[in-house]
C-alpha cells in the first residue's frame, strides 16, 4: 500500500509545483493524475503569466488591478501574497528552463493583457502554459527519487480518519482497474476546474471537477462557486479558446455594423477591459441584434503585424486554420463569449489549507480567494504556482510532525471495488451518460452564464436535481478493467453534477451583480449586503448548506469599477 | 523540350547505367539535355548537416549554372538531389539578405543565383510538363503483364510542404501514374514510401540492410516482377547491397530494381541490355523474360 | 448532415481475441474532427471504444492515432479531409500508433517506448554555476529557436512513424532527440558537450537517424524533429566529437571527397568513412562489403579503373576553391526559417519554382520587416 508524507492529486501546474515544493522541504511525495501529467489542462493557458518584475512596475499596482478585476470580492491579503511573490517565481521558473520571450536586449519581455494597468505578462509565444507544464514535468523527472509519479490513476474518493482528518485517497489504476489505497499525512487537491459541466467550454474533457466534488463530499466547504468566467474570445463553431494575447497584441472586436463596440462599454481599456466586462459587452451586442449571422462577433487579428503573429501567436494561427477554416493573418475570425474558468472552488487559507485538517487545495479547484468575482487574464498560472508552492511547503511541514496514518484499509478497498462493480453491472435506465452530460452542459450554458436571473437559475437547479437522480442508475457498455473509460465517465458525471449544484445554489443566493455574476433581476452591485463570500457545505443527507464568510480588505476600499 | 540537366554524382559513379539510360531515352521523349557538367555534388544532405552555408553555396552555384542555360527548367534524375536541393532552395528563396550573402561566395566565378529556379525530377517533369497523354503516345511496347512496384523512398515525397505535394499536385503518386501510362501493372506493397536504409549504411549497417531487405521482401510477397526507383542511392541499397540484405533478413530475394529511365526505355522500345541492365547486381531476369516474350510475340 | 464511415482497429486485451476491425457510421459536419466522430460513437453507440483524449484542440497530445495509415492527432483532422484521403473509398481508417505496444483499441503504451526514450536524454536544464540574481540574459533568437522543440506536445506521432525505430527499436528516436536539442540549443544549459557526446556516442543516437523526413511530416506542431537531429549533428561536429559510429567521420569524409573531386567518388567514401583504407576499422567493414563489391565488379557496374581514377574530377578546381573558402570561415551562416520566417514576394510566388514558393503557405512578411536576418551560429 503506497504511503507518503504528501499525496498530491492532479499533475497540472499547481500539483507539480506543490510536489516540487514538498520534496524540496524534505517530504516523500506521491503525485497521482488521471491522465499523464503533460496532458493536464494547464497546457491551455496560452497567453502568459503576470508579475510586477519590471523596475517601473510595482506589486501594489498588480495587486490593485487584481482587486479591481475581482470586483472587490477577492481577499486582499491573499492577493498581496501572490503579487509580492510573483517576480521571484518567474525568475525561478526562468532558471529551471522556461523559454520565456526575450526582448532585443536578451532580457525578459512582456505583453499587454486585459485589466492590467501595465504590460506585465511574461510569455512563451502563445504556449506559455504548455512551456511551464513541460518544464515542471522535466523537474519531476529529475527528482524522481523523491517524487513517485502515479500516471493514469483515477482518484475515486478521499480517505478520512475517525477524527475527520484527511489521510489519503482511493484510486483506480486506469491501465488495469486495480484499486489502491494511498495513505498520506497530508493530501493536496490540485485537480483543476469543472468546465465540462458546461457545453460549450474552453476546458478539456478531463475538467470534470473531480477534486472539488471529492473534497465537498468529505465536508470541505466550496466558496464563490457562482463566479464562472466566460472568456470573451472563443470560437463560434466549437467554443475553442483564442488567447487574450491576441487582443494584448492589438487585435480588435467589431460588431456586424463594423463598429468597434468596446468604445461604448470601456472607453479607456477597450478590448483590454477585464474579461467579465468584455464578455458582457459582447453578449449585449449579440442579444440586441448586432451580432454576425453566425451568432458571433468579429475578432480582427489582422491588425497585428504578420511577422509578430507568426512569432507570438503561432498557436492561434493553427487553431484558426484547423478549427475555423480561417487564416487569421488575412481575415477576422468569429468569436463569442464562452465558459472558461471557475473563480470558486474548495475554500482554503493562504497556505492552501482547507477547513478539513490534512486536506489542502491549490489551483483552479481551490478558492483562496485571489480571483473573487472575476479573474484577470494571466493570473491563473500565477495562482497555480504561488499557492501550489505554498500548499506543498505547508503540507511538508505538517507531515514532518505526524506519524503515518494507520488502520486497515482492506475493507475500504473492497467497498470501493464493490461500488465500481455495481456501476458496471447496472442494467441502466435507458439514458446514456453522454445524454445526461449534454443536458447538464446546455442547461448551465443557458441559465448560469453571462446573464442570469432567479427563474433561470431555479429551472437549472431542477434540471440538475433530476439529472442527479438519473445518474444514480445510468448504465454503461464497458465491463472490462483495462482503460474502462466508460465507468470513469459515470463517476465524473457525479462530480460535475455536485459542482454544478454548488454553482447554481450560490448563484440563486447572490441577489446582486458582481464580477462574472450578473443578475438581470438585480443589476447593481450591492456592497452593503453582498461584500461577502458564499460558502456551500454538504450536509449529512447530501443537500447543500449555505453559509457566509467575510471578504478580507486590507488597503483597497471598494469603489466603482470602470475600464 | 530543352532542359538544364543535372545528372548528379551517383548516376555517373556507381550507377552508370542510370546516366546511360537517360541519354538513350531523352531523344525518344524529345528532351534536349543541356548537361550541367561544371556543377558539383548537391551534398546529399550530408554537407548541409556539416555546414549549411557550404551546401547552400554549392547548390546556388548549380542553380546559377542552370539559369545561364536556355533550358525551360532544370531537371534531375535523383531523388536525393531533388530533396537536398529543394531544402537549400527553400532557404535561398526565403530571404533576399541571405541569398545575397551566398551569392557573394559565387562572385569569383561571376555566377549569381536569382530567386525561383524551377528544378524538377524526371518523374515530375513527365507528369507536369510533358503530360501523361503525350508520354502514352510515345509508348512502343506497352508494359503489359509487367508487374512493377514503385519504390518512392524519401527525398522525392517528404517533407510534403517543401516539395509542393498537395491535392493539386499529388507528386507522391507520380510513379503509379507513369507505370500505368506505360501500360504496366502497379504493385502496391508495404515499403514503397519507406527509407531504403542507404543514409545509415556506414553507421548502422544492420539496420540499413534490414530496411532494404524488408522492402524487397514485401515486394516479393506482393508478387512484383521488379521495382522502379527514381533514386540511384536507393538503387545502391536495394540492388548493389541486395546480396548483403539477403543475409540480414535471412531469405533469398533476387528482386530486380530498375531506374526510372530504364523502365521508360523498355516501353519506348529499347532492350534491357541497351539500358544497362546487365550492370545490375541482381540480374533482372523477369524483365528480360518479359522483353523477350514481347519481342517473340511481335515476331 | 453527411454521414461518415469510421473503420476502427479494435483490441480488447481481456477478450483473448486478436485485434479486429469494426465499422461505425456517424452523422456530423465534415469540418468536425475524427475525434468528435469517435466520441460520438462512444456517446451513442459503443462505450467500450478506447481512445485517450483531453483538450480537443491539439495542445495536450493525447489523441495520437493513425488515420488512413498516417500518424495524426484525431482532434485536428477533419472528417471531410480524412474521408477525402481514404485509401478505402471514403471509409476513414483509424488505428493505434506504430512502434509502440497496443494497450487497448487506440491506446498505446507510451511509457514503454516514448517516455523511456525521453528520460534517456536527461531532459532537464543543467546550468553551470550559480544562477544570476535575475533572469539569464540570452539572445531573443535563441529562445525562439528552442521554442520550436519546446512546442512538442509529446503526442508520439513522430515515434509512431520513425523508420529507423522500425528496424532498430533502440534508436533514441525523433521526439527524444528533439528534446535533447531543446537543451543543446539553450544557451543557459551548461552541459552541451556532454549531451552531444552522449547522443553521438550512443550507437542508437543521432547518427542512427535515416533521414527519411517522416517525423517532419508527422509532427502536428511543426517541431521538425529531423531538423533538430541535423542541428545536433552539426553541433557535435563543431564540438569536434568523434563518435564510434563513423557518423562524424562519414560526414567529414564526404565533404573532403567533394572538395577533392567535385562530384562524389563513392569508391573512396566507404573506406574514408571508416577512417581510410588502411584504418584498422576499415578492413572488417570492407571485408563484409566484399560480396557486394565482387558482384558489382563481375557485372561490370564498377570497374577497377573507375574506382581508382574517378574520371569526372578534372573540372573541379573551382569547386575546391569555393569549398575551402566557405569551410575556412569562422562563423558559417545558418539561416533558421523558424526564426526568420519567409519573405513575402508576390512576384516570386507567381513563379512556378518547382512550386516551392507558390505552394508554400504564405507566411511571409515584407523583406524589410524581417528584423533578425540570417542567423549566425558560432562554431568552436
């Protein structure tokens, strides 16, 4: 039975960064991922990573931009930690080998990004996430003696001892179906977001909210779940992402009348206003009939010099060609807002600790909260690294003072196996997993999107409840053990439904408009009543329970938000 | 049609029958060959991996010599020349600055390469410039009942972008088209687009000969009478080295391998001996038998 | 909506049955991907069908498969394109990648082959000495250059199609060698010599690449692994690394041969590649080639007179001068098109140019805007 000081679930940037930090602090580490680490969704973060590294920039400026971007819902102490640590983190990654863009003098160069008062986004062409992820994986390979990698292991649940502390996880080896109990003195959830609860989404097929749901199921509260980011530029055809880097490099948005409509919504920052603002502007244009015939708007990247496109935006040249049939160096491309990121997640403190002892969280599955109501572009990579590292370090510290959890887990293994066998042997209820998932995704995209109201959210919640019931008895085709992706799909569906439920019940509660959460029935921000986090905890009978926690405000008092 | 003709090195070295066959076939196709006899080796990719500027200079020189002639275009009879030269041409044509720097190297001979030389392998020229109908009209002895396996190798078909291979110009099917036009039967087999192994013959002989041996074996399995190749280097590994390949793959092979001009020559009425087939290491018995049968039938 | 026919290679390891073909029909738009087709099969018809996939947008590298015999990402191959290039009358043929054992259906064992080889090349940066306080200051172009191999998504398509690996499974292979160049080309790395020596000395290293270009065509991200291998060879040569595999000697002998003769004189090349006719290594190699040589002599292909005299060499004193001039340059030019891109020149694209200019994607910028120009790479 594998036993480690620190068990990390998920091997994207947060997980890998946590693994390195914990190993560096002397802990024995296991990192478990349902896909090979380099397949993780951190790959998709194209545009870059923010840091106030230029001498003329300040961490305060970065922090203020982030606070303002969050619509004052983020915790300012956490933001302060992140923005102060950012420059060193970039330098450290540069030293590890990330091939960051250089200016003509050979120093690190930046590009502009949305919601930022300075060009402070460091990048590798438009494959920044991929470059970071692969470089961290190189380090995992380098430190293979301290870090055990469990690649293609699917976590099915978290372990808890009698005192309620988290003591490990149960996982299934995807390659042969074997169930194993992983013991650990500390567990870090770093398994990413839940975008697959939406259709369409920019998120990868693996982003099914596994870690959020696993933590929620053992009593950890989830926070800010109503805050769901719609990215302003996703392809009309299929929801694939066009990096904000394109607008950072000078691309502009136009409606069907050829009007650069952002002039009306954000006269100063235009296309580089924060994402919630731009997405709302776009959706308004579309709703009011100024969209293109295909339902989108035009993103004109041809305004960027071609040589620059080919060097700095290579990937979206491919995406335009392969997925929209457009040569972006020659023609505008049709985009619309699309689900991209969840600001909410498992509630943690500034060291990544959740209220469940022994359980940590970092990255998109966590909510520290540094993004509040809306995340700024190029802050997500930063979040994963800074809080991944902090969680790894603190988990190692915790582990150094504890004995390895004991107790016989054989019966637990038998139970987990029986549960999976029961899914495999179901007769089914006539519906297929894919149908349920599709219905969920469409409901979320209709009712829990850029604009929301009470009726829509209620309808959405009812759909979710019905799907939860149907998911309990949905059947599958595959009865094998080797790469039985069918059975994993059922478990993932359950995770997504938990996440969606938390998003919608929080959304129903917040009767104001803030950040990405815009209630057409409550269009104003209401600081008197709603300058607070919504927490959702699972009760004994499985229903969600709402509670609130204060927003930490240090030096930036809420004010009106204009771009 | 008049072309600046680059025969390459090997066609005048270890596969002299190739150069000879081309000389015999050209008048039958109304091809006037202006031989670039001052041009040097293309480098076969080896010089480029050693010193890119040197490879680009040598080939710019060859292109410049071709541009001095009144040929409609430049023609080669060697895939490896085509591939290596196209690689250099891609760089030379991509940047004016770079091209001028390379041209500086040629100043001593008063040579200068201007962007955009058209350099085509014989197979490309036949399909694109002569046309298959024209070729068909010149056939004297259709290759009826001759089962020919095309061996494309690498340099004439990859990388597709650089070589201008696409749906409009499916250059990776031209050997098929030519065999059919000449009246032969095309035999598809597993190794037809694979490497003959020649580039690693001095580095990893075992792997090199295994490649050659497997492709020849595949062609035998597919019931080919002979193979045809547009590349003399492939010919070296498939024919000259065939006795050694037999030992590596542990089976008898005995598969005749023809150069493209030899196959053309047969259909245009020439005899195997005139086309230099007696110089092959593997005696092309099946081709000679076919030829004799055709002659006997005619008599 | 059009209907597409997918013919998929199935393998269910627990069934005890050999691999077999199974056909499915799906209705989808032609510009949707083969992956979407497979996922639709899985969603509506057959949940047992196995394929790895995640991002759907050609960035995670999960869904490498063979489509109509060629390695591709299922997610960026359109159904319409695949049906149009089908060898079987419109039926899209999907198989697992080659050169790696199949685990189930379209899923191969990347760990057993691909990742093992990646780990073989010490794939992490090894800087020398203490890092600077801030970032390493390195040329802009060097970072763009190594970003080409950094763009590798580890999908395995190049490994699948590698013809050297097909006959020599120990070959380090295109993906791992491209990864090696990612460090050799990185000015921050302090182990260039050691890395080069390692991959040059390995009998299954850089000189085991058969130069077939398959990896260049297979790569969905433009990494051009073979070009990186050639860069490694060039760098190994300029570091004066003499490998045991005759790779460097072959290269040197080749250049010398052309310098001497203008045209290649094959009779000299073989022995020279082994260090010269009198070199102890040359003798056994030549002996083992004897059956081929005797046959060639017997058939009149090679005549002793030609082998000794090389009748073509007389015209080439000009070539010799040229080679000597370029070879004696301290810093020969090296143009890296990944960094510089192509000039845009409408007139020239109208040339037929063997279609190299016209058929190339028009990814070129005004000549005057090509800032960096030809790359100079120092040779030690």
